[in-house]
C-alpha cells in the first residue's frame, strides 16, 4: 500500500490533471489579431426590440428583461472550458450580494451559439440554481437563447466579439452591467482566476454590489482592463502532441519506479531471510 500511495503521489505532483483545458490572458492587441475581445460601448443603450427565448421556449424582448440593474454574461451552453466555471462563480457570489435578487437586480445569461435550445438553457438553469444552495427567485436569473440575427445584434450592441472555430468558440470572459433602461454601465472582469483549482473563477461581492448600485443611479464607468481572460475551445498547435509525449514518458517513469520499489522490497525480504 505504501508503494502504491507513493506512486500515486508522484503521479499527481509530476503530471497534474486538467492539462486539456486551455485558457489564456491576452492583451488587447493579441485579442484583436484573433478577432475576439471587448469593444467598449459604455453609455450606449441595448436595443429593446431584440427577440430572445427563455428557458420555457417563450419569446421575450430584450427591453422586457430590463427594468432594474442587470448583470449580463455571454456563454455557450455546450462549453466545457471556462463558461461553466464562470457560471459556477456566479452561483457562488449571488448569495453573498447585499442587494435583493429580482427586486434590485437580475442576471441574464445569454448563449451566443444559435444552436443552443431552450431545453439546454433550462437544464443549465436547474444546475446552477441548485448550486446557489439557498432559495433564489426563478425570475432573478434567466438563461436565454436566440437566433443568429438576434444574437449578432445583441453582441454587436454590447461590443462582445467572439469567433467560432472547429472545436467551439473563442471568446472573452466578462460581465456587463446594464442600467434599468438597458444602458451599458460597466464591463467587469473576473476578480480571480487560478488555473487548475477546483473553483478557478471568483467574483467579488462588494464590487458587484457597487456596480449594480451605480447602475441604478445611472453612473456609467469605462475602462475594462487590457488583459482579459479568454476561453478557447482548442489546444494551441502542438500542445496535444506535447502532452501525449509527456504522458507516455510519465507512464514509463512510473513503471520503472514501481519496478524499483518492488525490487527493493524483494531484496529486503531475501536479506532478512539470510539473517
């Protein structure tokens, strides 16, 4: 058992899990080259006539989702990289806000993948509402989908630039704070991101409280930081091959170490018998 435990510990230390996910912090120039990023439009108003679909499949107008300060975030529901981590971060921070959900603010999670359906949105909503861990108004966190034209209009209005690739989407990770009238008040990045941690994305409750209060007062704030977290649905060129080679080397190394430990044990037993 001690041999097995030692080998497992060495495996974890030398070859940590989670290598497949690929997230990066890029500068504004690098993001522009990749065709993704945030084009700040603070002070502008989101069109009120954009058609979306709620979790039940009912048509809703973007203007009907306003009426109070809004935390808006864009994801795509089939993402297995940063999007679920960001939504999990939201589920952790919402119970910590001092403002009353649905009365003083609401959250809008909108998929920019036109192939996502209300059924998928409903499933995701159930997951993250459960993750909140306490009663939370259903109307306070909406999970929405839309057709390609509507999504394009909305992302253009927000200044959210993303790109589809063969594995999914490349996109920035950011929260957008809207006023009750649908005016863009502030762009907020994740407060903390730690690659490889169980809960890598966190948001600061105080910062969100302040941002929502300022939005209610009509105070627009510009200046999203220039290094933003981005989600990629693929690994950089050559990275997969590198990790494959690394895994093979790791397996061979562990096999040699296991054989060496067994040899020592057998030798020890023989030595004791000879005594």
